[in-house]
C-alpha cells in the first residue's frame, strides 16, 4: 500500500496542474474574446455612426452656406438645426468611443510637450461660444509666462471640455465659470470653479464611478451617461495628474487638477 502512495500523490498533482493550466487557457481565451468584441464595437461604431455623421456634416455645411437657402428664414433655421444636432450627436458618439478605446488594452497616450498657459487660453476661446449661447460667463486668470507639461493633446482637450461642459450643464440660472491657473517650481494647478447646483458629500465620493449620476429629483433634468468624469479621472490617472472635486450644494463646484511641470525641452 505504501508503494502506491507516491504514484497516487503524483497523479493528483498532475491532474491539479493540468486543471489549472486548462483554467488559465480558458481565462486567456475569454479575455481575448472580450478584447475582440471591444475592437469590433469600436470599428462598427466608427463605421455605422461616424460615417453618416460626416456625410450629414458635409451636406449641412453646404446647406447653411447656400445662397437660396440663406434667403429663406425658415429653410435657413432648419439647416442650422440639422448642423447643430448633428454636431451634438457627433459629441455623444465620440464620448462613447473614447470610453471604449480607454478600456481596450492598447490604450496609449501620445504625450508631447505643451504650453499649458497657451492651451487653456485656446480651450477658453473654443468653449466661449457654448457659454455665449447659454448666456453664461467664462473667464480665465492665467500666468503670463508659458508653463510646460507633458500631455496627450486630444485627451487634455477632452478633459477640460468635459469639466467645462458640466459646469455649464449643472448650473442654476446664469452660469459663471472661472478657470484659474497657477504654478510653482514642480506643479501646475488648474482650478475650474462654477456657481452651479453643487454636489453633496455622499455623491462626491462616487462621482468618478462609471455611469454614476447624481439622482436628480426635481432639481434638474439634464441628460447624460455618467461617463464624463469617469473618462476624466482615467485620463488624469494615466498622466499621473491629481484631480479632486470640492463642492457645496447650492453654491457651486471646484475641480482642481495638479499636473507635474516638464522642465526639459
Ligand atoms: P453626465 O454629465 O453625463 O451625467 P459626468 O460623469 O460628467 O456624467 O458627471 C456625473 C454626475 O456628476 C452628473 O450626472 C452630475 O450629477 C454631477 N456633476 C458633474 N459635474 C458637476 C458640476 N460641475 N456641478 C454639479 N454636478 C456635477
């Protein structure tokens, strides 16, 4: 009987290693399936949504500039509506695509050296139109000198415009938003403050969670996916930037981002 113990022990160990090997293969195959599904999703979404959106954009650009249409007030308004709504649709599709790309393993930042002072100036000018449209005020207080950081230009644009869009969306009556930027020897700090509805402490803890939205009650009926701040947080983490939100219900919210300065060209 003693003679049999060792072969039995070896057989059990062999069976256990084969089982764990099979389990590992199964996990790898499953992960590959998920990655393939994500790749398919991004490709399909790009093709099925972005292609028609681009065609509508071309056509509506033509319509809003067409002399015959411009003369007819009603037709002019209709073509402007098509253009505006198409651009809104494009923004939403971009948001979903950004999240899908973010969750795919191959997500890589294309970092370059950027003058943040100049960049924030440009974003303020870009966002100004949206604020004008909603009779809001957007101001900035920036350093006079260039402040360099390493960042992915596209994602940095998305981060700042997501935060500014929220400041405009979750406002009370007339939105007033300030962008303040300062820097010391190591870090640049951007503060984006609004005078909006604010966020309570419990919601603030979950604000970066995927799909998290503050339960609105009767306070506001602004629509969204709850993906904006999830994306913002992921991009900040990927760059090693620190992001925090401070908020007082009924008074407003301050978003603070700290970014390491790049000293070498
Ligand atoms: P979405 O705006 O699409 O719902 P976000 O992830 O950008 O998604 O924001 C999550 C939630 O955080 C929002 O639903 C809103 O309730 C709250 N929120 C975000 N920014 C602000 C802000 N500046 N003021 C008040 N509430 C905000």
